[in-house]
C-alpha cells in the first residue's frame, strides 16, 4: 500500500506543468496558446526561453528537475532507502511529466524530471550521464549528448552496483523518454520522411516533429 501511495504522489507531482505555470504567472497568454498547439515543434522550456527570457527558461527547467528530486528525496528519507518504493516513484514521476492529463502532445520529453529523480535514486550514474549530456551541449550536439547520456544511465547504474530495482527503474525511465520521443512518426511519414530516418532522428538527436535534417 505504501508503494502505491508513493506512485500516486510521484505521478501527480510529475504532471505539474512548470513551463505553463511560469508563463501563467507572467501573464503570457500567447506563450500558453503556443504550448497548447498540438503541432508546436519546440520543447516548452525552450519556448519560454525564446518567447520570454533565458532566465525564466532555466527556471522552468529547474522546477521540472525539482518535481522529480524533491519527492524522491522525501521518499528516500521516510522509507529508509526502500529501493522498491524509490524505483516505482521514479518511473511514476517521469510518466507524469511525459504523459500528464493536459498538454499531452506538447508535454515534456521527461529528461529534466528524470535527472531530478536519478540524482536521488542513482546519483553516481546520473553524474556520469550528466557529464556526457553536458559535453554534447558544449559541443553543440545537445540532443545527441542527452540521448547517449541517458541511454547509458542503466548501464552506469549496473557499474556502480545499485539495487536491481533501481537499475530496472532507470531502464524504465529511459524507455519512457524514448517512447515520448517517438510520438508523431505518422506526421513524419506524411511529410515524406522515411520512417527509419525519422526514428533515428528522434531517438539519437531528439529532432522535433517534421524535422528532416539529422
């Protein structure tokens, strides 16, 4: 029963739309309208940064990380590091971020909340993944860097000998991110993008819908 409660908490907190809330408090209805567009090609954080300010975009990213980090930290403290609870909460939080009951098509890819959860559940593994992601960003290959970094998260978790439940949770989180990235393949097909190329572009480079160039 305790695990179910934490799953519900993790999912509910994960659904909180940080970029939307930032735009709402700033009174930017135009940004909110673009977020609601099903064909909006950009990530909501970058939309906030582009339309409002870079500082607010970073703030939205931090909020999304915290909605994974804070529940995981509280669960870790209150359950005496119960790996089963922490594992399920981690997956639930990322699922809430990726698939909230609102903004379904323009919701997040799950990376920021996954990073927050992983910093608590598998911190050493997340540091390894984070270094790769940051290196990709520094080399102007941000999408590729985050793809490789997070793909290696479960492997790093194995290397650092985390509990099996946390290893499988890391794999589940990566799976959710991959599934979220693959949404919209039908649109790519209609745009004339070959499916193998579209899949590669989405998984490795996190290309937005309809983007043809790798």
